[in-house]
C-alpha cells in the first residue's frame, strides 16, 4: 500500500489570482518568464482566463476570474513570489531604473547555508515579488 508521501513528487505550480491577466503576463515576462499555455474556462456565464508561465522549472499559474466568480484572495493568499537572482545589487539597480515600486529595500537574513540578500517590489495586483540571492 502506498502512502501519501510516496505519491507527492514535488512542486507543481503557484496559483495567483489577478485582475488583468494581460498586464500580469507582461509584468512577469519582463523578468524572463515565458508563457507555456493559455486557457479560457466558462464559469457562471463568464470566462475565467488562465495562463501558465515558466522560468527555469518554476511554474506560475495566473488566473483572472470571470465576472461574478468569487475572488478567493482573502483566504489562503500567497504572501510573496520569490525569484532567484545572481547579483542582487545589479537587479535592485535595474528595478529602480525601470520604475517598479520597491516596497522593501535590500535586506540580509541568516537563511540557507550562507545567508540571503533580498528585496521586494509590488506587482500589478499588489502581490509581493521578492528578488533573492543566496550568499
């Protein structure tokens, strides 16, 4: 008899509800994500739009609920999406040049083997996007 842990193979995707899927696709593609699939689902007389974006084995599912479909952001909200970077200082400089809204400047924490440096920006729907460098 197999157990639950025998059947879970790893991370699949992170789902993020959005207000404007095209704006969010553009935002994330600007950081190197690519669209691997787009779908439209009929729900309650409207269309829910879904897009899957990939970057180096990480899959982000964006979905724009159909009008009238309950928006579940208030329960189980994702705190942040973290993107791995090689040089945090260079990325921070480029983010500022591009005019993104930085909500938390570069910080260092004693996490992982040698610590991390990170900063956060706000995405199109107020989601927090973290840029993270393992030291």
